[in-house]
C-alpha cells in the first residue's frame, strides 16, 4: 500500500499543481480588470503596433477568456503583413522578429512557418541581430528560448549566431555597476530587467551566475522607498513591471526582503499605477491610460500569478501544445488527463 501511495504522490506532483503560498487577491483582480480592458481596447491586434504582440502574448499567458477568433485575427494580420513585405518585418530592428516569435509561440502557432516565412531564420545572423545593440541580443535569446527553438542554419550569415554568442555579448555589455543600458553607460532599470530575463536560463554558467548576482545586488540598492525605480528622472510603471518579470523568471519572489523597501515591493508599486478602469498610467504625474504601460503591467502581474501557482514562467512556453494548436488551458488540461490515466492504470495494476 505504501508503494502505491508513493507512486500516486509522484504522479500528482508531476502534474505541477501547487498551493499558492504567496497568494495575493490583488493579482487576480488586476489580471481580470486589466485583461478585460485590453480586450475591449485592442479589438484588432496587429503586428508592430502597441496593441499587437504584447497584448496577444499577455492574454495568451494569462488564461483570460478572449473573444472567438481573437488570436486568429492577430495571426492573419501578421500573415498579411509578411506577404505585403516579402517576409521582411524590419531590415535593422530584429527585435521585430523576436516579438513576433514570442506572440506566435504564445498562441500555439509555429514561428518557422508563418504563411511560408520562417521568423526564426533572421535571428541566426548574429551581426544583423545585434546591429541595434544589446536589445537585439536580449530579445533574440528570449525569443529562441521561449519555445526552445534551434538556431537555423543561415547560408547568408557571415557570422552565424549561437546562444553562447548572444549570452557572451550581453555579459560584455554589463556595466561596472552590474547593470545594463542601451547606451552602455549608466543604469536603465528596464533594460537591466530584460537582460536578467535573457540570462536567467543560463545561470548554471559561473560567469552568468556572477553577473546575475551583481545585477540583483545593484537593483536592490536602486529600488526606491515606494518599491519602484527611477528611469530618466521619473518613476515609471514599466520599470517595476519589467523587474517583476525578471524576478519571476529567476525564481525570486516579489516579496523577497531584498526587494521590499519601507514595506513596499515591486507589486505594490506597480499596482499604484493602476487606474479604476483596469488600465495603467506611465507615470503618476500624468494619470491617464497608456496602452504600452498597460500591456507591460498586465503581463507582469500574469508572471507573478504563474510563479505563485507554480506554473511555467511567463517566457517558458514549453507548456503550450503547438502541434495541436491548443490554448494554454486546453494544453494544461490534456496533461492532467494523461496523468489521471496513469493513476488509473497504476491502481488497476495494484488490484491485479
């Protein structure tokens, strides 16, 4: 009987259903209100727009119910754009490919074949990807790792990309303080948080581990008494949102004492930017809905919710069944059903 009990326990644990030890009702409320605000505001999600990839990505990772055909609308708009531009999303900003890959992955589609175009291929050219600077490398790595995609062979690439090259490039751009910025000087909380996300999958490397440790110490020091960050002289919701995502990807709770100042943490700070209709403002000096800030705040609270429930992190989309084009919830339910079948089989064997 003890063996049966142990077997059942192992199977149940493998389903990855966990108790929400840090449950915060404010997170559920924010996801519901903000998700519905985005759906009502972004009726025609399209590539390359505020109200495009990040809205689709956040909703797909949230479990919020969207109108029938919502994700297909985005996908069809992306296909139309690709056809109209001969498969070129941008000739310099390769982050356009990265964000499209992330959104396509989130809705269970295959980024290597979007209306016949391979969105992954451009990221196999290292020099072209980093032409726009560190942002290119950061998002290429996040996009490739979002679905654990192989880097395709690109016969036209003079300097073929590898994950190691992207990691090394990001590490080379870390400032002496331990942070990152687009210019390579000073500290940009948003870019630093994004770099932490990109490097989070490589923390087994000692040099990456050291870089992460240094950055975390500095970001803890830079946090204000209200729990947020000052960017270009102003505290913004986006900085708190990006750092919340980074902590979730690193497996650090937003309630961690290192990121709690004067009783305020990053979640407290971010939610202070939320408006009654569920939208978020960019700064408190201008308390009006900002869709870009709203998108980032939304997927940040989604990342917290996923971490609290013990689900895959926001950017780890291995939980999505792309072959069958299932939604996240459908994919997750299918896993549960398979595990329950294993339980039934184990019980039957025990009885026999």
